[in-house]
C-alpha cells in the first residue's frame, strides 16, 4: 500500500481546491481538469490492483434487532438514497463495498456502524 499523501505530493492545496470545485459543479469532466489529468497519470502507474479473479467475495450489511434477514437479491445492490458520505461515495450515492474475506466484510460493517464486533 502507498500513502495517498506521498502519491499526490506534487498536487498543491490550491490545485486540489480548484479540482474539488470542478467536481462539485460537474464530476463528469474531472479528467479534463489539470489535477484530474495528474491523478489519472499517477493511477496509470499503479502496479497493485484488486484483480476480481476470486470466486467469492463478501459483503455485509447491518440488521437491526428483530429485523428479518436480508434475501440474496436484497444483498446484490447497494441500498438507494440512504448512504452517508464514504470513501467512494457522496451522500445519497450508494456504493457497494466488498471484501476478499468474511472477516474483512464484518470488520468494515462494524467499523461503519460504530459498534464493536462480538
């Protein structure tokens, strides 16, 4: 793993603010912004990616006490319009988080929900 601070050290705070303004107005053209181009070039050089070649991935979702277990088809999509801001999503824009292990999925959901794992 590499630190994002190290990877993006060549991008100034002023550049990031300008880029953030572009994304706020319209994220569609992020790659057209000079900072978007820099980030794209940095990402192109990354050597370590998740391959998605595994046969099984895990996804966890919190269930309230007394709530029925979710059906398989309910677990296939991220729920709509209930998400808060996350690493990969804006408020109201659901994002599907997966893990390569059961323990990883459980750790993510317990951390997200602010609870300790039993």
